[in-house]
C-alpha cells in the first residue's frame, strides 16, 4: 500500500521551493482521463456565455448605443471602485483572522473560527435590510438614542460607504476560509528554519509565511471581487447603482433582452480582467515543498499582552457582522410572536435546502478537482481559455445563469427542465469558482514530485489521485465544499426560476415573507439558514481538533 510518508521518503528531504520563473509540469501532456472531464466541466461553465452570444447576436443599434453611453461608463467606474474597496478591506480582516485562529494561542480558537465564517450565510438582501433597519437614519439604534439622548437622526448608511461596509462584513469569510485552509497545509519546517536563523515571529511571517499564502490570498480575493461584481440585492437597498443593477432593470423592464445580454458581456469581460489580475498577483512561482515536509504540528505563537487586543478586534468585527444581524432577526421574531403572528412550519423547506445544498457541494467539488488538476498540473495554451470560462458563472447575476439554463433546458433537455437535477446543475455553474479557488490553492502547495514517485512505484493516475493527492489537499476540498454548501443555502434567483413546482427552500421562504412585508415571519427561516449553515463549519472545527490532538 502506497502511503504519503513512503512517497515523501522516496522524493528526498524537505525544502521550500518558492522559485520564480515559468511553471512547468512534471507529468507531461495531460492524459485523456484528466483532459476529458475538464473539457466537460468547461462546456458546462460556458453555457451562460453561449446564451449571451445567442441573445446578443440579435441586438439592435440602439442596444449598442446604450452600451457606450456616459451613464453606463460612470456605472462601470462605480462598480470597479466598490470592488476595489470591498476586496481590500476583506483582505485586511481575513488574513489576520486566519493567522490568529491557526498559528497562535488565541483562546477558543475553534469557536472564533466558526463565528468568523458565519456572516457568509446571511443573504445579502437580508443583511442589507437588517443593517438599514438597525443603523439607518430612522433605525432601531436611532430610536433608542432619541429616547436617551434626544438624537433625532444618524448619518446615512447609503452610497459607497454603506455598500462597502455591508458587503465587506458579509464577504470577508471567502478570504478567511480560503487562507485558513492554506495555512493549515503549510510546512512548518521553513518557518522553524527562519526562527533558527534569528528572525523574529513577525519577520518570519512577512518574509516566509506571507509569500507562501499568495495563491490562497489571490484566490480568496478573486471570489470576493466576483461576489461584489455580481451582487444586486444589497447594493439596490443601499442605493448604490452598480452594473448588475442596470442588468436587472433591463431584464425586468425591457421586452428586448438583447440589451441585457450585451451588458452582461461587460460583466464577463470584467471577470476576465479580475482573473488576469489574480493570476498576476498569484505570480508564476511554485508554492510547494520539494519533499514531503514535516509531519509535526507547527509551533504556536504566543500572543502575550496582544491576546486581549486580538480578541477585542475580532469581537468588534463579529459584533457588526454576526451579532447585530442575528439580534435584529431575533427582535423581529419576538415582536411577531408577541403580536400573535403564527410561526411558519419550516421542516419541509429546511429538508429541501439541506438536500440540494449537500448534493450541490459534492457535485461542484468533484468538478473543481477535475478542472484544478488540469490547470495546475498540465499548464498549456488551452488553459488560457478554460480558466476564464471557469469563473464566468460566478461573475454573472444569478438571474442570467438561471435564464440561460431555462433556455437550454426547455429546448434541448426537456426531461431535466424544472427538476432537482437542473437546479443542482445551476448551483454548480454559479458556485464552481468558489470550489475551484479552494481546491486549486491546496493543489498548488503539493509537490508534483510526490505524484511522480507514486507513478514510478507502478500506480495508475486514478490510484495516485485517490491515495496521495486528495488526502494532501483535503483541507482545500473540505473548505470548497463548505463554501458551496453555505452559498447554496441562501441562493435565491436560481431557486425561484429553476426549482420544481411547489419546491420551497429557506431562502425562498425568506423572500416570500419579505415581499409581503411580513418581517416577523421572515425572521424564522432566516435564523434557520444561519443555524443549519453552521453545521459544516462546526464539523470542520471539530475535525481540526481531532487532527491536532
């Protein structure tokens, strides 16, 4: 039986190989067993783009004129500005949080890990409404301050500042989970060597550890940027017009959908630009150990007097990102119960949400593994096409992806139309980049020499993948699955458009109640989303405890 330790011994002693220069594959040309699954995944990811091409081909001259209006260009600039602000602030929060919860003696680290990731499960339109109702000019905070201190109005929460704050608080977990999974896979031998040469803990972090984290930081930043690019609900409520908002207006208010298709093409181009930026940021170096690495646990950094400052900083962020929204939801729930409003029975909606979320997580991660192996292990000119296609689904609004699948399902796959299979496929197209980012970051940190050694011992590629590669990239795979699960739990447009008849999830229950202004009834399914979505994060934290024991 081939074990990782045996292969590591055959490769040689551990040493860090962060070598600049062009990456090359140690495995030769991609075999058909790798190429064909990746091409099938790319074809699935390309369906929304094909739909946009079909719609855009019939665009009129008026539609092209609209595309180049000054107002459109101004909205494009506002979108880019929001993306830059949210991504930068998310990185400033996520990277320190990931380090504190993995490599320091921060008290209750696993509790902090679960809490820091939970804001991701709050639907954006629900989160924006909760922040406005709590912190807005006439919100709950202002009402309390008016009674106590006579404060008649608080500053507006609308515009760029409000949109940046809300989206940062709801999206920084993308970076946090991705970077944290990468830190868990780092070889501590390089850090110990740096400390042995006389470098301090902080100097070692900036000069040794941080460069190794570049792929995961770039991957997480890519997810945050694409999430911000495709966001609609929060920016609409916070009155900050972005490009996605224009697209939604065209889809809802115009019979000619070719205009919206042309505008959606701009989102695809923006996604490609963001992807190229991520590739440049990630660099062309190698991020794996040249040997098997160290099997021992990394040294825990003593925070000393900074322990309380770290807990205060994390507590302040979580107070705004998690405690405040949950408290407002609880307030609306209790207020409705006191008014005699009946609670919605949520068992069927909860069961439906869990089933489709688990299925989407498994399917999406399997697809991400197939694509990541080709992109990382066999870099070719073909990858220059496959990689941008892989990330287009997450850059497009959910309604665009859903309508694309309605178009193809109704015409070419009628047996799958309005079934759970097409709905799960839609989730996979939407959230594939999330899984791919985590899986690829984990694979980048694994030396291909380990796989070469296993092949030299007579094992076929499938056995090498199952017995060597997957165990080593387990943290990235689990994080990718958890992220897809969390996002599927709160996905709304695709569920409304593609779901079977009378198929209700927790997200659609929240939407239906808020549409009727029954905020107390919306609070119960919203709280259930948070509760059920915390399950995979809690399991990951418990698994980490067993692994480190």
